[in-house]
C-alpha cells in the first residue's frame, strides 16, 4: 500500500517540475530569441512480483508481474525550432534565419558565449554590444588591404566613433562599351587634318596626320558610310572639262600617288587633298589652294589675281569592273563651281565624318580632388580579314598632364577589334597622371577596356555606339554617416563621400548538438561537453543561417500549446493527488480492521 503513496508522491514531484518548465516557457513568450523547453517523463524501476517463464510442454509461457514505483523527469529538452522574424526600426537589430548563434564575449575574447538574441547596439566606445554589455565577435576590416578577412581569428567588433576614410587615388578605370561597326551611325564628327601638335590644319601645309584615317571608313552628313571599294573615286576637271583627272581609292597605303601627272591614288583625306592641290595649280597655271577645313570639308580657293579662272567639275569615276560610289560622288559634287581669278569665292564640298564615341569619368588624385578623364574613339580603318581599328584620345583638363609630349594633357593610341567584334588589342594600357595641384605626381591609372578575344569590355558590333558601364576605384575623403548590415552579417559603412564598404563582419557559430548547450541567463548559452565545439564562420555558409537586419527573432513559445500543456500537467497533478488520498483511505480501512 505504501508503494502507491510513494508513486503518487513521485507523480506530484514530476508534475511540479513539468509545471515549472512550462511556466518558464510562458514567462518568456516575449523574450527575443528564446527557445522553449519540454519536460521528458520516465518511469522508475519496477518491483518484480513474478518473473517471466517460458512455455513448457502443453503449458504456455507467463509474462512477468511487475509493479511500477512511480515517475521522474529524466530530462528537459530545449527545442531550437525557428522563431518568427519580426521587423524592427533599428538598423543594428539582427535575426538569424536558420541554424547558428551569434558569438559574444565579456572578457575581450578569452571566453565566448552564444546567443540567438540579436538586439545589438554601439556603446560609447564603438563596441558592438548586446543588452548584457557582451561584445559581438567577428572580423574587422584590414586597413592595409581594405578587405574583411573572414578566415582570420575572430575578435571584438569595434567601429571607432567619428570614423573617417582618407582619400584614395584612382588606380583603375573600367569601361564597357560598344563601338558601332555598321554602315549607318548616329554618333559622328568631322574628319580633318591635324599637325604634329594636334592643331587643325586649315591651310594644308606642313607634315600632317589625318584624324579620321582611311577615307574608306568615313560617313556623310546623315551617318551613311561611303564604303569606298578598291578603284572607286571621282573625275575632276579644273578648267571646265578640257582636262579631266581621275582620283581613285586604294586601302593599301603603299599604292598612294599624289604627285601631279601621276595616276592619282589616295587612301586618306590628306592624300586626296594633296593630290588635288598639286593637280589644280599645275593644270590651270593658277595659284590654287586646296585644304580640308575643321568641318571635314574640302575647300578650294583661287588665290591668283591675274591668273585663269578656276572652273571645277566633278563627276563619278567608272571603269571596267568599277561601279560608281554615289555617296562619295555626291559629297564631292558640291565643289562644282566657277571661281574667277582674284575672287574671294570658295568651293566647298559636303562634310566627311568619322564614326566616333566618347565617354568620361571623374578620377581622384591623392588629395581627393576630382579630374575628368575623357576618352574619345574615332574609327580609322577596316581590314576584312583582321577587323576594325579605332583611334583613342585620352585627355584631362589642364594643368593636369598624362603625357611627356605635346599636348601634355592628351595621350593618343588605338584599339583594334577582331572580325567577330571581340576586342583584339588596345594601347595605351595605362596613363601616368599628374594633377599639378600639390597631389602626388605620376599616378598610375590602368585603363581596363576588356580581355583580348573576349566580349567583357569594349566590343564593336553593328549596333548603336553606347557606353553600358564605366567605373573607377578612387574616392575623396569622407565621414561615416551610417551603418547597415547585409545578409552575410557584414557591417557596411556609408560615408559622406558617397562610398560604402564593409567595416566588419559578424561571426556565427554552429554546434553539433544545440540541445547540449547550457542556458546561462540573459538570453545566452554556454558550451558544454555534450554540445560539441563551435564551428565558427560566416552567415549563410556551411549550414549556418543567413542574417536579416532590422529584425529580431521572436520567442518560439507557442502560447496555445503551452496553455494546453498546463491543463494536462494540472490534471496529472490532480490525479496523482487523488492517488495519495485514495491510498490513505485504504490504509485507514486496513488499520480499522484491528478494532
């Protein structure tokens, strides 16, 4: 009879422990990051009245006769299910979606504690702390490399108040663009002749180079390509048709012939200008000037006051196997005119234009001052086998310089494309920039236009010329104005200079057995022998959950489940109490037999 009393007592004790656990769950229904616990009951050792026997002959076997001695709470299991994520208005609040714990320390990293409560803030010293004053652990930005190295040991996260970032000079300009290779372009500018100093030659004298290059790649005023083929050209008479000279195009510069009386063969506008200038004066005995002006137009003047009149007639050149190039002829027919001797009249052709494109970006010197770098591209040649070539002019505003030759603020080069539109080569690969304003001179700035034989930078397709992306890596100094946290746990600082970069990264720990952790109060856990060692790393890697900023993880206590459990525990407690009172009544009856 006493056994039933003790069984009832053990049941009361077990129910009381379960009530304590469930009450604690309900008390923490609003505790951030709290994980509820569950009481696990088990029976006590049973007293055996009769052992089990095996079947013998015709007699069957018998089961053991055992009387249980009550119950006990064998364990309290903490349930680490995901709590709901609740958005907040504090940008330093963080919640974990998935497995893992924040790592915190109260002794500068000598020992660690772990928490799911992400209610962090910055204290007066710039420490990233929780409500207990424990400092969150992670990785800091390396001031030399400017990177956050998450493979290094973790340390206390501290971001100094009033943090500033010094100016960083530009070391690279990255350009992604397309230069139109088609027969119709929208972006163009006049082709003209310049001297060695880059000055436009309106008089046609001196040693010169032609900005547009090959006349076969030029366009008329409406952006239509002339597409001159071998042998196409014009007939020109300077005396009203008595003597006619033929000027024909060749893409091979070895075939150029511009002297008077020779077979006139040209490649560039400079070649055609020189040939016409030589022939006009010889043919008429008159001092005739043929120049290419800054508008890309051929300009003819009769400068001899006592000589002959100049009667210019232009017609298409045709021959066996050679067809008329109507666009080229039409452009040159505009110079048909009669210029009397000594007149001030001028015969001017329509303009010749080159396909162009330009992009610009501000770069920064060592003082953080901005300077605009402009990159101008101009189509100069086409090789049906190899591809197209464009000239490049990189320029900066004076007094800054990027070259040792005049003009000092310009550097010229070229870019060549394969016949599939991919980049072949380009030059210059970099510029040596000097701001001449007190900043560090000879600042090396790499020009990154793409990878050879690839399409990751500048391309040349039959498509509108456009810049799809241009960037540089420099910036001026700035003050920290705000911090946000991304899904990887990186604390990204925003500065007054418009730059943003990672200042630190929150570390996370993952355990083999979360239930083995020991609750230490204040929403923190301690490692135990049965939890396993922490596996430390970044969020969203190796099974660790990702971090959501401006949010907190709510308690995972289900109030409806907890209240239902209270009813079950209450009924169990009442039933065990009834067991005791009933056993007591039986004992009273037994004692009453003596009387």
